C-alpha cells in the first residue's frame, strides 16, 4: 500500500532544482543523480522553490548537465555571453534558474522524486519499499508517470511554459504520458539528433538526448541543432 508520506512528497515539487515557474522554458530530467539517499525529501510547494541564487546551489551551474542548460538558454533566448566570461557571470547576469517571478529564467524539475546514481545502479531496497509502499522500482516509476504527471500537468496548465525540454530520448514513452496524459508523439525529421515532440494545451513537449555523455548533447554544435529544431517546431505550431 502506498504510504501517505510518499504521496505527499511525490505530489509536490520535491526532486526539482527549482527556478521560475513563469519562465517560457522548463527542463525535465529523470531524477537526481549522485549518491543514493534512502530517504524521502519533504514536500515542497510553489512558494518554497529552490533557486540557483540560494547558497545551497552555489556553483551548481558548473555541473555538466547544468552547463548544457546555460548553453540552451544562451542559444534559445539569444542571451548575452561574452567571450572569456565564465558560467557564473552568465547565470548571475541573466538570473538563470532564479525563483524570482519577475525575471528568473528557466525552471528545472525531474520526473521522479527519488535520486539514484544511474539507471544501471538502482537498489530498490527494504528501506525504500517501506518508505514508499512499492515493492519494485518499476511500480514506483509507473505510479509517478500517472500521478505525479497529473500534478505537474496542472502546473503546466497554470503557468503555460512555451516548451518543456525533457532529456533522455530512451524515456520518451514515459515523458510524453507524464506531461500529456497520452502516449501520442511524433519524431522530428532532423537526421542529426533523435528528437520527439508532443503537445499539451499551449505547451510544446520536446524529448531529446541527454544533456552530456558520449551519445548525448555534448557539443555546441549539437545544442544549436536542438535549439533550431525546437524553434522551427514552435514557429509551425504558432502558424497553425
């Protein structure tokens, strides 16, 4: 039986880096990486979202994935980033993933609220079974796709981002139902990157390769290809 403690955590902003919900661009990963923590985070509501301006996140933008978020926003929004400037200057100038609703740029979340080192190293142990009420990782994941997905669809309806960039094309059959409630999507005709698209109300859902890694988006060239493909898709949607 699913525990109330887990429900309260999962149906909240727990597992998110935070930022500005009113931003035009959201990013969604699978879950936090790093060391496995056999405990549940406390529930987080929208008034207590984390921010890259918080001391706890100082230097977070130097991580590989977060660097790619900066690259994406640089290209997508044509932000100023001068030669020789480091990412700290860029983040502070443009308020990247700051939670202030006036001018914070970007919101970052995860589909799943419990972190694991990687998908090849998931230990669904007795502690997690007791904390969540799920006997397997797969049961936990599918519950989140349906129920945590419903929670976040309400946020999407409320805040209406233009695009949500989901990183992990191998999880397209979970990202799309999570954000749309259906499993209907199409692939871009782009031959350089495998990119999938779906629509939820006024928001474009994009599922792309992971930000980094040997087979992911690991260069300025690939990031530029992704951004141009999304911009092209958004332009077509606006025309329709």
